[in-house]
C-alpha cells in the first residue's frame, strides 16, 4: 500500500518538474522576444551609505502573461517539494493531511519547526 502511494506521489512530483521546465522555456522565449533589439542600459547611483548601486534600465512593460507563468513555475516547483515530503512521510508511516515542505525566511524560524533541533 505505502509503495503504491509513494510511487504515485513521486511520479506526480516528476510531472510537476517537467511542467516547470516547459514553462521555463516559455518564459525564456518571452524574455528573449521582450528584450530583443534592446541594448543593455545600466543606471548608476549611490546609496545613503555611499555604496554604488547599478541597475538595469527598465526595458518596458513585461508581456501580459509573464507574471502568471513565473507564478506557475514557482507553484509547480513548490508542489513538487510537497509531494516528495509526503512520499517520505508515507514511507516512514507518519503521513497526515498537513504534510508539506517547510519554507522559512531565516534560520531561527527553521530551528523552531525542525524536529531534529
């Protein structure tokens, strides 16, 4: 039983990675088209502390569905991590409805949720 669940879960994770790869190729093509013919223009300024700041000048508005595709890439990759963690939990006999890959902003938050600390 557990082997069947984990095999299905791992296959689902692989499909999400494959979909993310397709979307990455689409975003790359959109970016190439969006920036074609543009010469890179860098803008230089100084921060309040005197540091140099270099920025690439704005190439204009992004294609309409650019952000949507980036969001889909992030969603598919995050879902892949969740599926893998679920498969590991099932193998260990510790699965539940709230099994997910933990994402935290800094190491102090990781220490609070990590069972190994």
